[in-house]
């Protein structure tokens, strides 16, 4: 199957107006998929118009706050009867960068809601239909923060660790049904959001080259290339690269496979409805 057959006809990109979300949407559209683009505000309509112009695919926009309790329901309503073959959970950066106790709990809960609740509800809804069709993809945009806790980032690290482990488990469950799951782990990446967060702290960000930032385009290229080869890809690294120590993607895949064998050996039945 080519990309469109495998992941089409529609993609949902949650957090699509700028940065990596916009790059994912543009590149997927260039492969012939129609797009449902979700963002809170930002240049959503401009991005939609750009994609229609570039790729001549259908583009639907939905202004939804992914931190809202009804965000997933809103996305599902916006999708309506369209067949979603690819779900990309992109938004989820930490805007606060503060100590846990020194920041409003409601903001932390919002951050957790985007990365956990809304992502889970969408993965569950769209994943079920993909499983029935025996094809599709779920791509979760993650951060190196998923590999351990850090001062100023306690909730962000915890939410991204949740995403990582969820992606690994779901990958193991859905791979036999032809549904691909990938957690793409980013380092510092040149997005408007990244630059804004630095500016909010009074920090000036130079050129991407000087600062050693990945580009949003490269992240999207790698994410789409590696989607069939989950559960984890660390941007800019080979799968067996040990830069993240025990978190090299190849090692994590082996650990998930081993755990699956142990579970099946201890009474958890392998799939019978293949
Ligand atoms: N940039 C980096 O250096 C970096 C590093 C590691 C990981 N990551 C990960 O990469 C992903 C993208 O990061 P980013 O830097 O581009 O910033 P981001 O704020 O997570 O994502 C930006 C996109 O998501 C939308 N968005 C943000 N909050 C939203 C909300 N509550 N509801 C709906 N849409 C929302 C933004 O549009 P609106 O604001 O208009 O809604 C924009 O289109 C995140 O998951 C982040 O954790 C980024």
C-alpha cells in the first residue's frame, strides 16, 4: 500500500496551525490526504488555505481548545462521517516552565489534559475504526522530557512519559492489525511556540543553525518516514543510537516485545480475531 492507501483518506492533526503540526499537515496533504486541522486560535485558516493551494486536497478547520473537557467530542463532531486513517497528536508543549507548587494547578491540569485525556479519547475513537479496517496510523509528538523528571517540568515530563508508555503498549496491541503507532521524541525544535516560550523568559533565540535546533519540516519528514517502524523514534538519532542511554529506540522496541511475550506466557491470550 502507498501512503494514501495506508493512512488515508483523512488525517486529523491536533495542534495544526503552526510549527511541527503545520509541517505534518502540509506533508501529509502533499501525499494526497485530506486534512482536519485543529487549533485553539493562531493562523489556522491561513494554514488551511496554504495547504489547499499547495496540494489541492480538502481541508476542514476546527477551533477547539485541546485542554477543554469536551475537546475530543468536539474533534469527533468536526470529523463527522469522514474516514480518518491517521491521527496526529501534536500540541502539548509546557508554556509555564515553573515549579509545580508555584504555579496555578488549573494550568497544570490543562497541560495534562491535552497530553493525556484528549489524546487518549481521540486515539481510542479513531484507533477502533482503524483496527476494524486493518490499517491506519497514530502518531504522538513527544519530547525528550519523557525519559525522566526534571525541575520546572514535573507535569510536562510526567505527561510525556505517559504518552511514551501508552504508545509502546498500543503499538504492541495494534501492530498485528496493520495499525502503526509511533511516539516521535523531539529535542529542541524551531517552532513559533518554542521561540515564544523563550521570549517569555527574556531569552533571545538565534538562528536554528546557531542554536542547534531541529527544523519543524525535518521532524515531520522523520515522523512520517518512521511511522511504520514504531513504537519510538528519537529525532536525529538512529534507532540503536545510545545517546538517550537505555532509551535508544531499538532497545525500547525489544523491551516491549519481551514484555508482550511474558504477558502472553502468563495467561494473557494473544489476539484471536486476526
Ligand atoms: N518546540 C520544541 O522545542 C519541542 C521540543 C520537544 C517536544 N516538543 C513537542 O512538540 C509538540 C509541538 O510543540 P510546539 O513547540 O510547536 O508548541 P505547541 O504549543 O505544543 O504546539 C503548537 C501548535 O498547537 C496548537 N495548540 C497549542 N495549544 C493548543 C490548545 N490548547 N488547543 C488547541 N491547539 C493548541 C497551536 O495553535 P494555537 O496556539 O493557535 O491553538 C499550534 O498550532 C508538543 O507536543 C511539544 O511537547 C516541542
